[in-house]
C-alpha cells in the first residue's frame, strides 16, 4: 500500500496534523481577537467547509475529473443524518408522515452520521459505475455532466418529497438531543479527513489515480486500470463529504434543499480551485483564503468602508459593496483563476512532501550497476495475420512477427508503413480486423491495454508519454507498484537501481516534465523496465536524438532488457540504430511485412532499399 | 519567391528545427527529403503559420510572413496540403472543395470548382460522396484539389505519396508536373526520395532538424551516400 | 389513445425547446470542445430585459426581437470577455470558466436586481386550446413545434448551404486544417457563439412565455436540459442534440402521465434514472460518434 513509510505515512501524518493546527489555530486566533459569537460561528463554519472541501479534493485532485456532484452526495448524507438524528417529538411537527416509519426513529448523532455515510456511499457506488461507463466512452466531460445531473436530481427530490425531507418550505429544522456544543466532533472529523486525504494521496491507489490523471493512456500502458482507482477515490471522497455534510446540518440546525445546491457547490469548488486542487495543502489554503475573502466582502457589503475605520462613502462604492457581493466574488474568483492561474495558488505543492524533501530524506547512495539476469525466463511472442483498416484505408494487411525472450527484434519501414499501428494493436490500443497474437500460446487478442501490460507486453511511446507532474522516481514507482501486484513471478528490480541504470540518478527527484529530451526517453525506458516485462516494445526510442545519443541508447536498451530479462521489440526508422541493436529485423512497407532476416540480409535486400528511397521506376 | 532563413523551433527540450534555411524560386519544383522525424513536417507547418517559431525569418514574395496567421498566408498566395491529407471527412467532396475556396468570391469559387471537376475526373464522379469514404488515392487528389481552390501561386505538399500504391504515386507526381507547367511553384516534402529527385529541379536534405545537403536534383541523385544519410548508417 | 396523442404533442412541445437549447450547446461544443454551462444565462439576461420592457410599455411583438437580439449579443459578449481568454486550455479549465460565468451572471442579477421573482405577462393566446375531436391541444405547443421546425430547417440550410455554415462545420471537424483553408479562428468562433445565441434566443422566447417569470437562477434549468440532451443524443453530433432534446421532452411528459399520482412530483428523479440506464447500456448516447483515441 505504501512504498516508503517515512515519505508515505509518517510525513503525511505530520502534514495532516500541521494543516489542522494551522487552520484551527488561525481560526481560534481570529475568534479570540474579535471575541464575538459571529466570529465563532464563522470559524466553525470554516472548519466544516474544510472537511467537505478536503473530501472533494480526494476525488477531484487525484483523478483530475471535475465533479459537481459531491454536494449532491452531501445532500443525501445531510438528509439521512437529519431524519435519523432528530427526536420523534421534533419530527412529528415537520415530517409526520415520513416513509419507512422514520418519524419514530431516533439514534444518537454518531450513529446517524454512520448511517448517513453508509447510505451515501452506496449511492456513490451506483453513480460511480455510471461514471465509469460513460467516462470510458465519452471522456471526462460526460462524467462531469453526470455529476451535475446528480446535483440537480438530489435537489429536485429533496424539494419534491416533503414527506421525507420537509420539502422546500421550512425543510427540517431542529435541535438534536446532544447539540453541537463543543466542536469536538468537528475537530475529530477534520483531523480524520486530513489524515485520510494525505494517506490516500500517498497510497498505491492514490498514486495510480494520479498517474492516470497525468496521462490516461500511459497509465493503462503501465498496467493501471484507471476506472478502479477512480472508483476507490470516489467512495473515499464521498465518505468524507458525507461526514462533513452531516456535521454541517448538525451545526446549522436545519436543512433545506437549497443549502446543498449550486451556491454551496460553487463555494466549495472555488475553495478547492483557488488553493490548488492537486494538493491537500492547497485545499486547506483555499478554504482559509475564501473564508476570509467572503467575510471581508460581506463586511464591506454591510458596513461599507466603515469596517476599516475609514469613513469612506459615496454612491460608486455603494454600487460595488452591497449585500450578496460575496456571491459575485465567487464567480469572479473562479473565472479569474481559470484565466490566470488554473492550477491554483499552490499548484500541487504539498507541505509534508516539501518537508520530507528538506529534512526527512535519508541520504541515499547511488546504487551499483544492475547485473543481467542469470536465468532469463522463457517467453515466446507471436503475432500473425494482423490486419487493420481505418475507414477505407488499409493500414495493415496480414502482418506478423515472432520474438523470443533474450533477443532483440527490430521493425523498420518508411513512414506510413504501419509500424506504429502494429505496436498499437499488440498493446491493445487499436482493435485489429483480423489476426491474433499471443505470449506462450496465451491468446491476447482483444484484451484491454492495462491487461496486456500486466501480462508482460510493455511499451514506450513515439510521442513520449511521461507523467509530467510526477518526479522521475514517482514515474518509475508507478510501474513498480503495478509490477508488485501483477508481475510478482518475475524478478523485480528496485526503483532506485533502475533510475541509476538509466543514468537519471542526479535527476531522480526532478519532475518528469523538466527533463531534457534524452533523459525523458531514458525515463520512459526505465519506467517500462520497472514493469518486469516479458517483452519491451519500444516505439521510435531514438526519434529526435543525435547520432551519439542513438548509439548510447543501443547499449542502454540492451542492458536494461538484460537486467529484467525481457525480450525487445524495437521500432525505428533509423536503420543504423536498428541494425546495431537487432538480432533479427522485420521490414514493413505499405502495411505488410516485405522482408525479414538478420541485419546483414535485410540491408542488402534491394526491396528494402527501394522501400526506403522509393522506387526509381522511370515514367 | 519563398525564403526561409535560420528557422529554429524547440518543443520543450526537443529541437525540432535547427537553423533551417531554404529558398524556392518562382516556377520551381523543390523537394524536401530526409528520414522520418527530421522535422520536415514541422518546417512546412511553421511556414504555413500553424506552428510557433522561436527564431528565423520567412518571406514570401518579399513580404514577411514569419508570424502571420494561416489565413493571411493563404491569402498571400501560399497554400499547404497537410500530411495525412486532413480532409473534412463528414463533408462531401464538393463541400471540401468549397471550403478550400472560402477566401474567394462566389463567382471565382464556382469557376474553380468547374476547373477542379475537369482536372480531377475521379473527384467529379464522387462529387456528393462523403470524403470519409474515399480511397487513399482519391483522398490525396481531393486534398490537392482543395488546396488549389484558393488559386495559390505556390503550393506546399507534405508527403503526398504517403500510403499510396505505386500507380497512384505516379499520378501524384504527374499532378506536380502539371502544377509547374501551369506556372505554379511547388515545395514538396517527400519520403520517396528517388522519385522526388527525378521530378524536382532542386532539393534539400533535412536531418534532425537541420539542412545537411542541398543542390540540384541531378547533383543529389548522383551522390552515393544518399542512402546512408537517410538510413543513418 | 387520445391521452397518448395529447401527451406526445405536449412532450414534443417541451422537447422542441430542449432541442433548440441542446443544438445551441452542441454548436459551441463542436468548435470549442467545451460544454457551455453558461448557456442558460442566454435566457436569464433576455428574461430580465423582457421584464424591464414590459414595465416600460412594450408588448410581445417588440419583445420577441429584443429577446433574440439580446441573446445573440450576450453570447458574443461572454465569448469575448471570458472564453476567448481560455482558448486551448484543458477541458477542466474551460468547464469551470463557463460555470463561473454562469455564476457571475446569476449572482449579478441577485445583487443588482433582486432575489424576488419578476413576473412576465403571458401573451393573450397562451392558454388557448384547439379542440380536435375529443382532444384538447394547446395552441402553445403547436406554435412551439412549428417555430422550432422552421428554425431547425433554417439552421440546417445555414449549415449545409452557406459558406458560413461550411466554415463552421469544417472548423468543428478539424480546426487547424480549417485555418489552413483561410478560415479565421476569431470569425468562426464568434460565428458559432452567435448561432448558439440565436438558438438560445428562440428557445428563450418560449421558455419565458411558459414560465411567466424570471429569477436570477432562471438559467440553471434550461442549461441542464440542453447539456443533458446533448449527452443523451451523443457528444459531437448535432442531430443527436436535437434528438436528445425531443427524447428528453417526451420522456418527461410520458413518464409523468404514467406515474401514479402520489409520486408524480418525483418525475424529474425518474427521468434521471432513465438517463442513467441509457448511459449504462449506451454510454456514448443515442447517436454516438466514435471518438478515436490518438496514440
């Protein structure tokens, strides 16, 4: 679950506690300075909002999917809590005809919160399945719209089911048996939310979700099933939001449909966005900043500039500082941040990870070179009859290759010959119209990419697909996390050794997007090797490299493959590179294999020369 | 007519073009050849105004078009037939051609439509067919005809023979020759280097973003190390 | 049987408005790849202008062009002020921007006008019905269906037969290649927003008539119907958007007529259950356009 217990458990716990102390401490200070009841209520509201925003961050931050629906889940939790926690005496007044005999039910608030969480999470399971189905097909835009619809539905149902919810007029207001005197439930829930959010972010599921966020396709190529991780994130986040929403209802003492609708949805989203949605620190900062900003706007709206002791008055200022100014401020903040700083103030800076890098890291010594594997496990890859047509265009006709562990097979051919399409087929990204492929006789045709890479076919991309925001180390760790689960029968090399092997030791904690081109390519190679593949499929690994870099790459690929015992299938146009590295070569042209054999044979083949330079057919 | 001087483009850490320069004179056919990933498409895309340029100057007929928008470059008389054709697959052949002539007046456009129907009988037969149903060769003809609809004085083509059977490749090179005889200037990026050199007046060889050789087509054809410089041997 | 026919006409009446809204959303989506969550504001803003107009002695003859023109202008203005600055940004950013704009407008009206409901008088013929045999058909539904049919026909003509329409479709198909043809980015984007505004304006006329009032949050419902209809029909398909709108309207009316009286007020909930089922079995929508993944 956790790769490194200092970085992934100890420091996040420190972070959670620190963030709590800062938020709570700041609130206490404000409350003490002002010393009135309204300040106290403001701080309590801020703490409850923080729980909910952190809950939303668990999903939105880690998956990158925008959700409007969490407040809809909050509505469900809020109503369930209210109905179970309010005394029958109170309920008789408001909802005497509640279904399922709920009017007569009363449970302690803690139990009511638990019931609320369970019921809401069950709803989330159903919604999550819907999100997964449509998201896979139409992308995250569809998922976002579904969450928006959820928000709308819960609001409509709340308004239209007065027997249960008290409807739109009056809702349910109450005093629960043990009222929220001390803030201890809120404090406990907030600490809990922070701990869950930080630990999830560093956990295996959280890391895989973030990888999928950075590059969905590359994540699948590394054996990650984004839908599973997104479901986990959803359920955890809904659980936290449920707790926060129940507490919100408890604190306010009543619930109305509009309390959990667009206005609150907007507020929580703005809080998340402003601080930086990709980190828990950002979420907390956003809550603090927006609470302060709104309070300021509210004061200015009420008291005008008087609030600063400056008696400024006048029509123009009146025009801006009015009631409900804080609503407009929200919309303006949202748009302004989207234009100028879409990733928020902190982008994805996480306090405890920064602290870990400064003081927590034990000194690392550079690992020694990895030896080649003594015994290379046998594996046989075979593809035959592969055909692909895109509309009217026949990209591949009856193509096929074989490869064995321990050898390097090269695929060359001019542009448009179908090489990349072939790799796309055998890594599950394009469905062939005919043909099949297998490893050791196991049929693999038609399987999704994440399954293929778990079975040992791991690829790199022509257009470089790294997890840009993650560090070099984290990129490789992602693959290692999957390999631990699915490739345990092979020898798994540790992350640091692979990084050193790829010549990236000095860059190990730099973000992948900051690397120069050569290093980026080497990182892709190391990441793929961390999957302990049976076959490494490299798609134009020297594209854009100089001659000397290409030559160095030959050695790198050979050695990397040897340390993990993988066979290699390389595609490239650079004949020099391919002949230097391959044991056997297949030549593709116009969608078919036109020649195969050893490098010498292929190079001397006149058909190959013609394919490259074009036929000299005179007219 | 077209002058490219010192074009340099980086994508993050990748140097796509390094100080690339070339000239194309009026009425010439110039070939741009080189291995995959050499930057040929980036070069054409930069000239056409689609891709950002870090440094360098591009002039067309004396006018500086280095940072001009694609529509301005087209109106100046320079058209591009993009790699993979990029025809509008949900629109008919006629509609594709019409879009090609969007900068023209209605009468001019109608005239050119008639011309294209004559010049490309294959397209005339599929006038109302959705472009997505065309074969590779037909699609390539449509892409070229579409570019011709703006009545350009110079036309750039990115890998027009890509994925085409030899007989269709002949057709494409025939078209290129016709364009020249109609007084147009042509700059062609081609993978089929030998074929290109047979059709061109002059050519440039691009490798890893830089021009590594240039000269008349005959000169280049005679160079024995051409295969090597391509295949990186 | 007559009940069914009546419901179908009623459903088509509602569905027509949803279809117009959906088409407006789909047109912008095709070019910008963004679902415009502020689309509903193209009804709210004309709604308030309508309220003001009626308070100043206007009548429906003069108000109708006011609604359409103000919808188009609002659409262009919003594009200029907000969306033009996030062109090319991630989907996430653009969605949030449109949501933010929605919020600014509705909060703005809340702030500077009032939270209270502003009534708008309905046209004289609004409640008229046409008796045909044992059926009582609402004239309003017939007018809506008729006008929508004309507008859709006109839009189809615009998209298929004019250079403007061709340019829009080309840009939606392949934006960069469209630029290579000489189509200006700004022009085609503004054109899309103008068309979207026009469609919203027509829908807005009938929406405002039917509601008989305007509030700061009047835009939420139309926006949601439009966006959902686009998804139901299939993201990326203009025909799908229209179909989705009609289906949504029919589902709403037919479902309500079939549900027992006691839970009729939960119709919206059941409609969403149906939509959810649709997405489970046909995730891409009714006329889904297969999205090819670029490797």
